[in-house]
């Protein structure tokens, strides 16, 4: 199984241009034999979360909207799976929005959806735009491969990657749109490698690059092997990162590095007990 990530420089609010650029990258990846292709976070809208402007809510779409529909048609045409992050407008409850991603199969059908669970506050304003994801931490199947999706900030929370691991994931995709800050690119690389090694699975980080509303993105998309070494990576150029997945390496890694055989669920119980109850856990957020 060959997987690909599309590292893009994107512009805030210029959906048509961003979609065209993404489609060109997907076509090139498919020409190079990619079976499953992942796009970065905010690939169609640009990352607008550095400021509060209500007009940005107009960039949101339901999962039946143009962004997903366009990618679904392309998946069907190219007979390739695509992971499509998008700014989701809740189709049932007006005024609720999510930072989401769908998995499309080769027929262009949605076979899974994930909503970002850890929505950051602080320097950037994601929590102003997005509600906390309510799809839990699912594992999806794509032609024999089991995969999970963690969107950008989710990668910082080890519990999510371990849940995906214990649910049987072979690979975790991490679509991201990270601004360049001193040291953050080193943290990104270290985290992707660590998540792969400590869970003995593939981890594929797909980031944006270039200028996003005059703020630099650092790129450095990377796929890490279950043993923690690097399978493939990019620097800051726009481009495609490709890798062949050998699922046997997941089994081999878990035999030689038995982190899963030695896992103790009581440690998670201890973590929960530090806060005493679900209510107290809610107060920590």
C-alpha cells in the first residue's frame, strides 16, 4: 500500500485556488501510484485562526459541501482514497462548527469522519471557531489497513495515539497547519517519531508550508516507521511525500519492542483518579 501526503502553501479565503492546487497535487500523487492520499489541515480555507473575524464562518461547509464533494469526485476518478480535512458546519445544529476530516474510499464514498478533540486556546483562536470534537477516537479501514486521524494539536496528547493503537491502528495520519515558531519544527519532528516508536505503528504528519496570511508555516511533512526511524520527509518546499507501507513491520516492531504486550491499563485508571471524577476532568479543560 502506497500512501502520500500533499504539502501545500495555501491562502486564507481563496478556496478555489487552494482546491485547484490540492487537486493538482493529488493527481500527481496518484500518477506515482499512491493508493491513499492525505491533505493538510485547512488546505481549502487557509489557517485563519490567528484572528477573530466572524466573516470566516462563511468558509465553513457541511460534509456534503463543495470541498468534500469535489474531492469525492476526484477520488472516484483516480480510484484513490483521500483524507480531506475541512471546516465543518454542523448539518443538524445551527451555529456549531468543527475542525474535521473525512476518509474517502476509491469510489468517493465517505467511510469515516473525525472531529478534532483538542481545540487550542491561547495565542490562536481556534476555540472561538470550533467546538470540541464529539466523534471519539475512531479507527477506520481502508483496504486492509486500519488507520486513525489526529488533527494537528491532537498529536500532543499521548492518550489519543494510545487509544488508536489499542483499537488496532496500523498508521496514524496527522494533518496539520502549524505556524513557524522557534523550535516548534523540532518539536513536530520529535513528536511524530515518538508517537511511532512508543505505539509501534506508522505516523504520517502532513503539514502546510509557505506564507499563510503573512505568517510562515514550516512544512517538514514526515512519515515515521514503527521502529521510530524516518521513512520519508520533506523540508519547506511544496511537494508530495510518498511511502510504501509494509504492515509486517508493525508486527515485527511490536515483537522486538513489546510496548503493547507490557501495557498496563491501571496506569490510565491512576491518571483518571488524579481528578476524582468526570466532572473534575471537565474542570481541567
